[in-house]
C-alpha cells in the first residue's frame, strides 16, 4: 500500500465540521475496503488560520483515495504520494 496526502482548502470551516468530514472519510474508506478496494484513513491536520487541511490515506492507488473523498463528499485540491515520518519510526540517537 502507498501513503497518499490529500490537500484541501476549507476556509471558515468549524472544527466540528472537520471532525465530521474525517468520520465520513474513515467510514468511506472502510466501505471501499469491505467492497474489495483496500483503503485506510490515517489522519488529518487542519489549520484554522488559513483553512488548509491535509489528510493521509493508505491505498493501492490514487483512484481509490479519490473514490473515498467522492463518497464522503469532501472537496480536495490535490492527491499525491507521500512519505509519513513519525517520531517512533526515526532511528535512535
């Protein structure tokens, strides 16, 4: 599976609405997975001051990630393969 980042512009959106959209994305990913297209919603980061939102997914294709967002009815600007770096995955000093 490949990690993808979805970039969005959601100006003026309340935090509760962003949470609701994340739930829809997670549920849509679960639906597609049950239907035979594996997709996993990982996380979202929303920056209220500029309305930007970045969401991470794991999927076999960009098409699968696009389908999740269409099912969840969440607008997007761009989908691109990405590398996720977490503190726990970094080499020790």
